[in-house]
């Protein structure tokens, strides 16, 4: 009897999720519901490896909603799970950033670093992909995104560091994120 390798299992899961997702995009509600159910199990596992149990379900719902809202940006020639995990990582970063201010006084920095560490190479690949996308943006959009969204600095601190006005930082973040969405969606 032949044994199925982990790679084959992942490849089959990817194919099934992508097929159901694309059928859902074409209007098949049953396929889309099945996609969300299977994706929920996949994301729950992904999030449990990176987060305390209490917040997993809330973040799972936020991520599923973000996937649903961004479904029009998915390109069928790209791996679906990588696209979904990129969305999940952004939600996870937002979660950590929101909670970091409250927990910074109680948690040693080393604990935070270990919690954010990613064992698989997908995080490194996502960082490289994001860096390539950011390189395509002008400084007035790239720098505010780097400082505010990725480093978690305030708009005011970003303005001081970049020499931009606070208004320009806000506009840069907004326009930069729109430009990134367009680049990811293939219309840029």
C-alpha cells in the first residue's frame, strides 16, 4: 500500500479549497459554504500555532470575513492557501499590534519575539513578496506603510521620522494600501 506524503496531502487540500472557492465565486453557494467550513478548520490550526486559545475564534471570524471581503482580489493562477495565509498574517499582526500596547508592560520582549516567530518558510516568502510590492510604491506611500502598518508607529511619530505632515502620512497609508491591493489583485 502506498503512503501519501505530507506534500501530497497539502497539494490535494490546496486543489480542493481552490476548486470550491472558484465555484463559490461563480455563484455556487453550497461550494462556497463548504469552502468556508474547510478553510475555517485550516485557519484555526494555523492560528492556534501562533496565538493563545482565547483569541483564536475571534481572529478566525475576522480572517474569514476579510477573505470574503477580498475575494475579488484573488488571482486563480496563485496558490489559494498562500493568499489566505497572507490575509491571516495581516489580521494576526493587527491583533498583536492592538494588544502589544496593553501587554508591553507585563511581557518580556523575548516572549513576544518567540510568539511572533514563524517556523515555516512561508513567512519569509511573504516578507520577500511584500518587500517587492512595497518597492514599487513611491516613498510617500511606502514609508508611511512601513512605519505605521508594519512597525506599529503612530502617525505622529512617522511624520517626525519621515518629514511628512501627519495628513500626508494618513493619505500615504491609505493610497499605498489601495495601490498594494491593486498590485496584489493584478490590476496594477
